[in-house]
């Protein structure tokens, strides 16, 4: 079967799964769904196939690579030879300091008002092209640059009045996207910057696509009862406002300091999660290996079991069947644990996978859709709109599935276009 036919089949299967899971198929708006898919596919074609689009992506990747070089200056100052010695190239030294640097940089961009303009422009484009509400489009746009913990701040005044369908779109956008600070950490681990950037931009329309199929709007006007105008207070988007107790930065230096403090908290949380989950996977592999030996099954592992489950899905992403098991195990780890653990494992497995498979898996893993994200969204969005906490708990698993399908759609499009 040709790559083209497998790719089309994969796209149709992903859309079919979303349709089967839809809570109200009659209310699916073909204009919204079609526009969202067209935008996601259009971004993929632009940056992965069109020559000048690929050049733009390479230029952006070069910019991120330069920023990583500046981050390494701070890392070298703190850790000395460990930062450049190959023996010292480990996750804690190479990836976690990058999070702190990028958090400070993003905070500065917010203080200067640059990020608000970018998010407003991108959100306005999504609103006009896809036809969703300003609330949903701005939140989706914010998720390209910040994570699911910060993006709800864009629409904080309106969270309490969101309809279930709008809340579901907000949750799915958070699950499908990744924070810019975390994306930089992936890049510092050797993951392709070009594919990470492409996946991040494709996730915005991809999340809306899956959200509007699985839980479509039941009203003709997607804004519902919300008093939305042109001034939706995009200035609310600020790292400094991530906590109600934090004071607004008085100057550039304070903005950088607050961003660095936020980055430290995030880096510590990421390091703790990775340490715990990697150790738990090792424990699971030890137990499964012992059970496997009793029954004469060699090399039984957690990754292997997940690989068996998700291998057919990976095959539909144009990954060869001989590599689908490994790819499926990585995707399963991303859902059950988190994408950091999966990307670390991808780095270890890259030598036995083809470059094309590594590229497609990079797209599939690029999102926050995992079980711990449900708790994060309940804590963050629930604290901003306590009346929505029961809805968030009820919609959590659906949002996880929708976010995962959005990531798989990006991977399917990449598998179709990358030769």
C-alpha cells in the first residue's frame, strides 16, 4: 500500500474516532470543522512541503537554536565544565536551565506587550478562518506560546460563563499544545526544533478541530451568552499574573526576575516528575520482566505492552510496521506518563528508528495530553472559575482523548508530507 493511501486512511480513521466519540453528531458544524482541518493541513503543507515555507521554518528554528546558545551561557556559568563536557550532558544540566531562561524571556516579552500583540493577531486569524468565538480562538493562540496553566488567564473574565462546549475547547487546546518554555527544553534534548515548531502551530487548529467534533456548539452563535467585544483584555495574558498573589512587574528587570522564579518552579516540577516517572517505569519493567520470565516471555516491559496497543495507530501514521511497536510504546508513555519521559526515550531509541519515523513520532508526542494534565487543569482553571470545576472533572478524559487525536492528526499529516 502506498504512503499516500496509508496517510489518507490514517486521517480518516482519526476523524472517524472523533466522530464516534461525539456527544451530539447533529450539531457538528461542517464549516467550523472543515476550516479547522484545512488550517491544520495548510500549516503542515506550508512548513513541510512548500519550499519557501520550509525556509521560513528553518529560519525560525535557527532563531530558537541561537536562543538555546544564549541559555547555555548561563548554564556554563553555573555548572562550568559540566555544561560542555559530554559526560555532563544530562537532562538536569541541559534541559532544566533552558526552561528558566525561556520563562524569563517570555515574561519580558509580556511586559513589553510584544506577546500580547502576537497572540491577538494569531487569535484573530483563527477566529476569522475557523469561525469560533473570540474566547476560544485567543485561548488556542495563547497555547502556542504558553502552557495550559497560563493560557486560561487570557480569558479569565469569561471562564465562569463558558458553555460546556467552549470549556471543552479551552481544555482540549491546552491538552493539544505545549508551552514555548517546555518546547525549548525538548529542543535542548536533541529533538528537531523544526518539527517541534511545526507541531506547536498545527496544534492550535488541531485542538479546535477535535473539540468541535467531539463536543460541538449547540447554539448558532458560538459566543453564547458571553458579552464579548473587540476589547477582550488580552493584556491579561501575562506570566506575572499566573498567581493572584503575584505583583505586576514594575520594570523590565522585575519582569525578568519574576519570569526566572516562575521558570525555577516549573523546572523543579518537571525534574521531579521525570525522576518519579522514570523510576516508576523501571519498577514496572522489573515487575513485568519477572512475571514474563515465569511464563517464558522474554523482555516483557511497560513500553512493550503500550507498543502492542498503539502499534496499529502508528502504522496508520505511515510508520513502518517493523518500527510501529517502538513508536506505539513512546506514544503510550506520553499519554500514561508525560511527553518529557517519552521524548527522553525517543532520544534513546532514535538510533534504531528511521529519520522519518523519528520525525512523525516527534509530532505525535508534541502535546500535554496525559492523565496528569487533567489534574493540572482542574487546579488552574478550577481556581479561576470554581463553578466550572465539576465540568472540568467530567470533561477531563474526553479532553485528553481529543488532545491526543489532535496530536495524532498532526503526525498523520507529517507522515503524509515528509519523505
